[in-house]
């Protein structure tokens, strides 16, 4: 079946993995990467697939209603996988307006363009056997923060059982499930929550075939080094201080980015219209414990005595409104669509550290700012 799909934010961290997966796995699909190339967009993330005949890059702002509509008409687009967003919580604290503009207004503009193109065709295009689909990628942060409660006499992390039947370690008794009410705390998560509401409203009001997924923290290759894991790997390598917010006691639930991309593939093709699916690997870690794993791994791989760089840990002022604990219950996705994470965390983190150490040129290109010239050099002669 031939399809024509726009992936927004495809030059970013998760988007680049989704684009790569779709371009490789579906040579019969046309994959259009629509990205504004903000500071977070880096076309070098896609160097290995940029010449494929089923791939096209379009530099465009999701807020450009006319541009998106024209592109959809030109390419007969029957699906949108929407990842473009401002994604860093610390930036949202300094500049909330940009987050409202991109995450809320940008998503609304994209929805309006899709509606203008698809609604007159009854939400189904002739070339495609299934209805059009607007798939919105969101975050677990919209649910707010969880407590660190534990059964009497048992210190966290303790073993518990998810409704899917899987046993896993947890720092609290409650989890984010799809039916929880939204309680975002940061300007980033407030803007993502608002965009989720708009997507659902377009289904409920106009009948647009939509899907929303909420995923936990991703890690892996090509993540912008403002986020905890790539920032700290790079700092350890260069023996620079590691700024740990507060006491480092906050808990995050980590998923390898390629497992998220695989979940997006499964849900795009088999997910039920109007449904929400949580995506996560039942993999909770305190920040400080992850940081110690990163130090030991980088030291070992660089031939330094393991743990030699523990003195780089520097406790700094906490992030304002810092959410204490995130923990996703992805039982619904595992039960209904059979998706499961493929990597154990220990394996994923080793692979990730190796990737950043082996790809120092990628990191240097980003930290020097040179990556932003890649588009100009690459596309000026086309
Ligand atoms: P990222 O910051 O690495 O990439 C964002 C991409 O969007 C960049 O390529 C950027 O150029 C593009 N972009 C930004 N504004 C745009 C605009 N106005 N028009 C077009 N393109 C624009 O983000 P990420 O970490 O890959 O996250 C991708 C999506 O997944 C986001 O929607 C985020 O909320 C969500 N998410 C991220 C995580 C995570 O751990 N990183 C977890 C769950 C959900
Ligand atoms: O939960 C999903 C979310 O995960 C995504 O929606 C966001 O786009 C993504 O950025 C991520 O948000 P976090 O705020 O959890 O990720 P970050 O890497 O910024 O921080 C992870 C934890 O590490 C968090 O508790 C803050 C802490 N931290 C972070 C940085 C950058 C530090 O202690 N020091 C730091 O320098």
C-alpha cells in the first residue's frame, strides 16, 4: 500500500529515529520530513538516509498554515506524525511564549491545514485503503508528578506488578495511566497538554481521525546535549562539572529512543482512532543513580579507573517546579498492540555512551554551532 506521510520535527532527536525507521522499513511510502530547523533540528542526524528516493526534507514552520496545506496537496498526504515542538523544560521556564507559539499554535495550525485538506474527502483518500490519520506525539509530563510512596516497611525501589502482569522496580505505588486527569506543572508540559486537548477536540468536533500517545523520557543517539544524558556524557568526557539539580533524588522513567520509534510505527498502523496510548518501559531511575552509571561507563570505556570522575558531581539550585517522579504504565499498549521495549536499560545505556564517545565529531559539530550550517551547504545547490 502506497502512503504519503509528513513527519514533523524529523530533524530532532526522536523525529530522526522515526524518519529513519519509516524510510528504511517502508520503501513504498513517501516520507516527508517537515522541520523548521530550530536550534534543536540537525540534518546531520539523517545523513545515512538523506539520498533515499522515498525521502524528502522540507524546511517549514508548522505555524505556516498555507505552506503546510500546499505541501499536503502537492504530496497527497494521507498521514501526519507530529513530533515538532519546543521540548526542553529549562528553556520553557525562561521563555514560555515560544512554547505556546510552537506547541499550541503550531499544532492548531497543523490541525487546521489537515482539516482543510482531508475533511472535503470524508477523511479518506482514494489512493489509501485506510482513513487519513493525525498522530500527535506527546509526553508523560502532562500528567504532572507522582509521589514516592511505598508499602510499609519496604524501601524503594521495590518490586511491583503492572496490570500487564510484568514485574518491575518502582519508587512509588501510583503510575501514569491513560485515564488520569492532566496536571501539567511546567510551561513546557502546559503547552503540550493544551496541544493534546486541541487534537482530541478536532476528533470530537470534526471527526478527524486522531491518535495521541504520551511517552516517558527517551535516551539514545542524536539527543541535543542540553538534556541530562548527552550533556553529562560529554561533560564527563571533558572532565567538566556535572550540574545535578537539587539532591538528584528526582525519578524519571527511561526508554531507548528506537523502542519509542517502534511503538510509533505500531500505533500509527494499528492503533485505534481517538485512543490514547502511554508508552514507557517500566524503567524508573533516580537521577543521581543514572549519573553514577554514566560516570562509571564513560570512565571504563575511556580506560580511566571506574568512578574516577565522581568528584565532577556538583549539586546546584533545583529546577523551578521540578517534578518529583514520572512513571508510565504502558500496559494498555503492551496488551492491545503487543509492543514491548526491546532493550534492557543496562544494554541501552552502554550502547548510548559508546555512541556519543564514538561520534565525538557529531557532538563537536553541535556544541560549536557548526551543525546549523549543514542545511545551507547541503541544499544551496539543489
Ligand atoms: P527535539 O527538541 O530534539 O526536536 C524538536 C524538533 O522540532 C527539531 O528538529 C526542531 O527543529 C523542530 N521544530 C521546533 N519548532 C518547530 C516549528 N515551529 N516548525 C517545525 N519544526 C519545528 O525534541 P524531541 O526530544 O525529539 O521530542 C520530539 C517530540 O516528542 C516532542 O513533541 C516532545 O514533546 C515529545 N516527547 C519527547 C520526549 C523526550 O524524552 N525527548 C519524551 C516524550 C515525548
Ligand atoms: O518525560 C518526558 C520528557 O522528558 C519530555 O517530554 C521532554 O521533552 C524531555 O526533555 C524530558 O524532560 P526532563 O525534564 O525529564 O529531561 P531532562 O533531560 O531535562 O532532565 C532529566 C532529569 O535530570 C530532570 O529531573 C532534571 C535533571 N537534570 C537535568 C539537566 C539538564 C539535572 O539534574 N541537571 C541537568 O543539567
